[in-house]
C-alpha cells in the first residue's frame, strides 16, 4: 500500500476481543443501566421474557449483519448493503442517514441517563451534565480508535463486574413475599405487556449493528466481525436475563420504575453505599454514548467516500486518522437531541427507526443471496433467517403502532 493510500485509510487496530467488548459495551450501557426502570413499568414481572424476545429478534437480524459484513467489509454498513442489493443511490443515502439518526438519538438517550446517575454524586443541572459529557466524548472519539476501543474495553469489563455485584447483592436481600405482575396502564394482558416491553427492550440490544461501521478498523474483518456480533448479542442476552430475574426477586416493578437511578436505589435499599454502583452506571452510560458517536461518525465518513454525503465529511485528521468533521457534526447533534427530548421518547424513536432498518437489511441480504453465492463471504446463513428477521421486526413495530391507537 502506498503512503498516500495508507494515510487516507482508517487504521486496523481492533481484534476479536476488543471488537466483542466494543459491541457488548454499547448494548449493556444502553440497556440495564438506563432503561430497566422504564421496562419494568411497561412489562412488569415479565421483564425477563421481554428481554428474551427482544434478544431473539436482534439475533435474527444480527446473523444477517454477520453475512453482509463478511461479504462487504466496508464502512457505511447499511448504505453499502442497500447499494449492493438495489443500486439506488437515494435509498442507500436514506438508510445511511436513518442509521446516523439512530446513533445520534441513542447517544442522546444515554446522555439523559448519565444526568440521572450523576445525581447520585453531585447536584448539577441536567443540561450542564449533558453538555459536559458530549464535549468530552467528542474529544475522545476524535483522538483515535485505539483510545476509543481501549476506553470501551476497560469500561465494559467494569460494567459486567457491576452487574455481577448487583446480582450478588440481591441474593443477600429479603425476597418479596408477593410479586406485582401488573404491567403498564393500557396493557391488558401478560402477552401485551411482554410485546410492548420487548419493543422498549429492543432498544437495549441496539449496538451490534454499530460494529459493522468500524469494520475498516478491524483485523481479519471477514472472520472477526461475524464472531464479534454473535458473541456480543449472546453475552448481552445472558446479562439481561440474569439481572432482570435477580432485581425482580427483591423489587417490585413499581419500585424499579420510580427512580432515575434504579440500580443505585436498589443498592441503597440493601443498606450499602450506592456510590460504587452509581459510579459504574455512570461509566456504562458514558461507554454506550461513546460507541454511538463513533458509529454515527464512521457512517458519515463512509457515506462521504461513497458521495452520498458532503465530501468534506470523509476528511481524516492527519495525525489521528479519524474522521474529524464527521465526529464534530455528530457530537453537536447528539447534544441538541439530548437537551430537547426525554429518555423514553428517545428510546422508542430509536427502536422504531432501527426495526425499519433491520427489515430493509434482511431484505437486502435475500436479494443479494438470490443473485450470487459470493464465495468470498466468510460467513453464510440460510435464506430463512433473514426472512424471519423481516417478519419479526415488522411484527414488533406494527404491534407497537397498533397499541398507540
């Protein structure tokens, strides 16, 4: 590779372990530590089942991402896949901008969660906490993928340790004599509560699709990317199920839904200092927001290279070899959304857009597989899996829309 080509490309510095933790970090940061209260209010005692259903739907589409990223290890993920399937620039650009929107809205939602957990330590107006977080994360994302990936790896390990700590605490607490199985107002059955909860819980699995947007920074991408996606979804599902069962053993859904920092509140109720879990929760939400900012900026960078976005967004800083203008724009937009919209609205908006995108991605894989076997792909799945991915995504989205009316 020539010097000029090398200086205009992203640096491959992520192996399978760092990639898996990269995905796991954003999934966990956006899930248990931020949304468990809202999910308990929606699904009630059936919260673990909602997590299970959401995880199964995520895995179906995750397997499609595995094959597509193995076929086309290029930044801009969905835009590339749609372009290879239909060759329509407007559709590729639309899907790319939708992905960017979800990354921005998701990071904004997580930033709101940061403001809630920060209150465990200091009294600070939420908007100042959000502004501070966005500026710091933007600087980290600009500095380089090695620093970003190392930050994600370290914080994810701490997050998992925090969840183990929560489970350990719950088994030392008095279990509830009776459990409240009621779901939110308007959910007239356990089935309805599970489905509505799954729609919200689905947000907690968003993150695995972000991984394909750093594929140009991954070593052996055709092998490591599919394995990393599967490992991330599987580990996140296990974490969610175990923690959900543990906290519901000692807390009612109403108690979990009442506070802004539900896990810290649970620790305090056990008689222990909540500062430890509050600190881990802060790191978790920081981690999740950082990955979303990295993802959205890399999609913008990739779209700039494909001429689906302004060419200036494809410019790379000479020293760090990161997309500096794309990262700056994404950070600014995250800040605006975080200051304007509440957490639950941001989470539901993200889930709705992602379900539409997932249906398109699954359909794109079906079209691509019908044309060519592409022996270069390092990972392949039966066509039945993307077909089920389409049906499950549209069903979950349709049920949510139907419930609104």
